[in-house]
C-alpha cells in the first residue's frame, strides 16, 4: 500500500478491472505521473463508480483496476488483486472468478442487492438455476466430493462448506437457535476479541442456508431423479415425508384390504388430527412480492396463492360461536380436503377440538369446495372425535359421543399428535414471526420434515412401547369385563349388547353410554321458564314488576344466593386461630360481596312480595349483625302460609327446587364413584409418601364436593316438602327420600340388602358402566391389532421405498446426461435404498419379541390365573425394590450423620 500526501496509509475501498488481454506494461513516465482511474467505491447500498487521480506511489497498486489499456505481468496482477481482496474484504475465490472469466467487477455487491421492493434479486436469480444446482449436488454423490455452496449464481465471493451447513441444520432442528445466533458463534470463533471483526456475512448466510435446505428437500424426496419434470414442476405435497405405519394403497397394504369384514376395516383406516397453533403467528412484515419463498406448497404448508384465492371467496361467511372461534371453519375445511386428496381408503377417523360443532354440514361445505373430494364417496365412512385432553371441556353429550375410548376402531389413540408437534416447534416462534411470508413457510416445511423424519427413525421404539402397553394391560380390562358380566342377568345383557351394536352401526340410534333415566336440570328449567315468559310477552301479558328481573329470575337469584351462603359457611368453618391474614382476607372479601348482593336481593323481593318486609321485622333482634350466611332469604318455600303472596312464585320455586335436588343427587353419585376409584388406586398401586399425599389431597377435594352436594340436596328437599304442602303436590316425600350420613356411599360400599336409589336408576348406572367396561376391553384388543398391522405396514413400506429408489437410480433419461451425473443419480438412489433396508432390518430386530408378547396376552385373557400371578410377581418386585431403596437411603443417612 502507498501513502498519501499526509503520510497516512491509504485504505483501498474500491476495485476496478480490465481484461487481461488488453493490459500492457506501463511506461516509467506513466508510473511517475498522476493517473486518473475509474473505480468502484463501497457504499451502504453496494458500489458506486467514481473517478479519481492517484500519486505515482500507489499507481502500481491500482493500475490493474483502471479501465485503461495498460499491461501487468501475472505476478504484478496477483499482487494487486491480493492487496484489493485484503483491503476490501473480498475472498480470493471471488477475485479469481473475475480474472478467470475475463469479466468486469459488478456494480453492486451481491451481499447488498438493490431490491426496490421486489425482493432479493440474488435469490430470484438463483431460482432460475435450481435444477443445475440440484444436478451438481447429485453429481457430487457419485464422486464422493462434497465441496461448498454459494449464495450467488456467478462470480461467488462467499462460500460455506457442506459440513458447516449440515452442522447448523441439525443444531437448529434440535435447539431451535436462530441463524443470527449461529452466525455470531462462528464469527466469534474467527475473532473473539472484537479487534479484527470479519466482514458481515450474515445476509449471505441467510441466503445460503435457505438455498441449501431447499436443495436438500428436493434431493431427499427424489425430485432430482425425475427425468421429465424439473424442480419448479413439483406437485403440492410431493416433498412431504410419508408415514410408514399409515395405510398407503399400492405401497404397504396387503392384497384385498378393501374387501375385509366391516369389523376389521379399522385396521386400514386413516387417522387425521386437526389443530391450530396460535403461537406461530407472524408479524406483518415483508410481502409475498418481496419474499415469495422457494417452495410453492411442495411439502407441508399449502400453496399460498391458491389458499388466498379460496379465502377471498369466504370473507363474508359467519360461523357458529365456539370454544375455538379464532379458527374459521373454512380454513379447516380447506386443510382437510387437501389432506385426503386422491386417497382411496374407506374409513377415516377425524379428530378436532370442536369436532362436535365443525362436523355439522361439513360434507355439504366440502361439496361446494371440491365435489371430487374422497370424503364424499358413498363407500366412505367418517367417524368424528374430540382429542382426549380437550374432551373434558365439552358437555356430557359430546363426551359420550366423540370420545376415543367409546368409538369402535379407535384403539388407544388420543388425537393429541398436533399438540406434541406444536410443543416441538413453539421455541421456533420467536424466529419465524420476524420472517417474510415465503421464508417462514419454507422454514416451517424444513422443521416439519425433520420432526417427521425423527418420528420415522424412532418408529421401532415407539411402536414397541405401544405394543408393550397394550399387551400388559389388555388382560386386566378383559377379565374385569368378564367378571362384571357374570353378575348381570343374561336377558338384560343380551338387550344391552343389541342396543350397543345398533348404536355402533348407526350413531343416530340412542347412545348406550347415556343414562336413560332423564332428570330435570336447573339450566333446562330456567330456559323453559324464560320461554314461557317470552310467549306471555308476545301475547301482551307482562307480569314482571322490574325491567331487569322477571319472577323466574328472582327465584333463581335467591337459590343462587343460598348456594353462596353454603359456600361461605364452609369457608368460614375452615378458619381457625392460626389462619393466615391472606385466608382471613379472602373470607372477609367474599362476605362483604355477599352482603351487598343480599341488599339488592331484598330490594327486589320487596317488589314482588311486599309482605316480606313484615316477616323481616318479626325476626328477633340480635346484638350483633348476623353473618351473611345466617340471613334468611324468605323465599316462598320459607314463607309458606305465614303471609299472603303470589303462589305463582311458589310454583316457579318448586320447578327449580325439583331440578336442584336431582342435580345434587347426580353430582353426589358421580363423586362417590370417583372417591371409590381413588381409594382403590391408592390402596392397590401407590407407594411412598409423596404419591400418597397427592392421592389424599385429591380425595379431600372430591370429599368436599360430596359434602357440598349432600348439603344442597338436603336444603332442596326441605324446600320441596314445604312447597308440596303449600301447593298440594303429593308423593314428594316418596320421590325425595331423607339423605342420612350413612346413605352417602358408593355402590361398592353399599351394605347387602340396602339400595342407594331406585332400582331403575341402579340398573341404568350398571348398564352404562357395563358399556364403558366393554369399550375399554375392546379398545385394548383393537390396539394390539392396530399396532401389529402398523408394524407390518412399516416393514412393507421400507421394502417398497427401497425398490422405488433403485428404479429411480437407473430410470432412462429423456436427454443425454454426463457419466458423472448418471453415477451420482445411481449412487444417491442406492444410498437411500440401503437406508430404507437398514431401517427395515433394525425394526425387525427390535420387534422380534412381539409375537411372544401377543401370545402371553392371549393366554392371560383365557386363563385369568396367569394374569393374577403376573400381577403378584410385579407387586412383590416393586416392594422389593422399594425396600432396597429405603435401606440404601437409611444407610446413606447414617453414614453421613455427624458423631455425637
């Protein structure tokens, strides 16, 4: 480098270049005189062509970059370019590309393209040559030489080795780190002092990584082996990995699968689980024009333009309010249609969080979108389900109709597979929300593909785990069901079985999992009363004395206040002398809130029952203000014949109290059964202080519900008896019997000769429990059959894929290709085929004990003694291990104790 007039070392931030054929040796006069040159100066947006004059000391350094016909020797040329690439930060490969190709330098740095709102020009240019890049990668497979990848098509100046790209790819898949974090890591590996910071290559790395993963996506799915279609002609979903255990006609299904008996069709059914992830939302940045992405629906994310056109047609649609109303039905309809395109199967299990609402008119909506959808075929059957985790949030009718455990053919599925996928991808949300639309879609495709690949290579262990679970537990459920059936009258058993089979064949028949004894509910009665008031208003009759509170609303408010009084009384009893301030404050706040509600209640009661003022005045005066839960509400059942009032209010209360009593008994029965189950699980399976403490806490929670339901029933019964005397209703005391403490027990705790409820209700309860017991036994047996068939399908899948890859490796080409490319095609196809065969052999080795597991399970179902003997051995082994752990802990404690 030369020095300027001030004596300072001049930093060259430019380069110019002429053809080496036009260069001639400069004269001494030229070298000693000031020379005018054109050069490219680095700017924020790239380079700018400028003209300058330089002193003779630096003429030799810049002579090669001036657009004049001068001549330098090869050594002089190399020295000059070496100085420039060092000062400008350009790699030698980038410099050599100009010299070797006899080209002028670009007028814009490829690292910083001018987009003008039209996206990354370098990426758009690269897409034109994607087939050539794909061919080069496959060619390298034959030579076995993995070189490098670059972000620019011609004159590359930045390169990344395949090894560093593979490292980043797997590291991001496992840890979800961002590209920026990875770049900072390798930048600090280059210089961790901050003194010699390398030139910023982060934008280039983003581009390289994106291109690399797109090429790998095409390569791994055989798109480079297609002799006819190029990469841009890839069909939607063609690059998605197929699931080996899932049924694929022509790939892994046996001959005649479509003709199996109806009871075995579940073995060849397709399970589709729908869900949405709201954490993966993207910010409103960039646009489809600037960032269209490299994949056009090639893998898992749908093609964007077609999807947007579809959404425009459904902009004005209104859909029923639901628990998941953030997702439109039209979105899920579209995804469902694309998921089953060209599918030839005859049975589908479709699970969705709100399937109970979404499935209504689904086929009609699909017919309007795509009349050729396989779901519309007459030979297709669809069974809709709600995932197990979401099901408890639904009403009882949904829980009985859309439960996996109660659906024939569902096995032990749960429908929560999407949630597991979201859990894997949620850490990626912080990166993808900042991306443009196309880059985000491609990134999600890459991660979905890796997630699916990991599931594929782990199928050996995951399917084996399912089989072990099913075979170890099936005998317990089958034997329990057999023992239950032995106690039921054969006539009733036959009738119940016929009703169950009828419902399984046609879900429009009565659901056998619902109790046929219908009892009124408070919600139902309140709705009925509201409808009666609506009809009266329509007829011009308005008996309400308040614009906001009708007579039925008044009585319902009083019953609700009674519930709050009972709850506050229980909470107050839980306080003691050493209660914390936080507990006392909570009780006081609830007490104050209830007192304000009581003031509002009495103002409304005085409106409808003016004589209630007289009754309140007659109450004995106390020195202290009564507590809120001690205040008499003076409902019609409490007033009785003490003062005159409108008896229609008493009729309203009678209907509500009747429903309240039935509901309380239902809650009581359910929680008594839950308590019995918890005690059984605790006594049979739980060991250790921690597990027993958690079980006791759960039992205490259930016991609190039992006590609340008991008190509610007793209060409702007292009110019903008083109202029956007032209104002249008969047999109320026979319908609602006294509930003593000794009567509060589950069916398994009942004493001989005593009944908890009427025989009709008891038999209905037994019938429902028998149905659920039958369902559990059948689902476990189905699971064994399903997993065994999935294992067989997986093995057939890998055999088929290996043969398919070998066919691709030697497939005739429509155009002549080089020997190196042909060698690469064959080598890569063989590598993939061997990989499929290796997975096939690995799974066979892992599953070699499966036949013995199935035989043992069948033997235990046929001979219950074998099952009980195994359980006894397992019980003794657990106790033995627990004893060793206790002894070891005691020894460790004594050995570390300090001497006294």
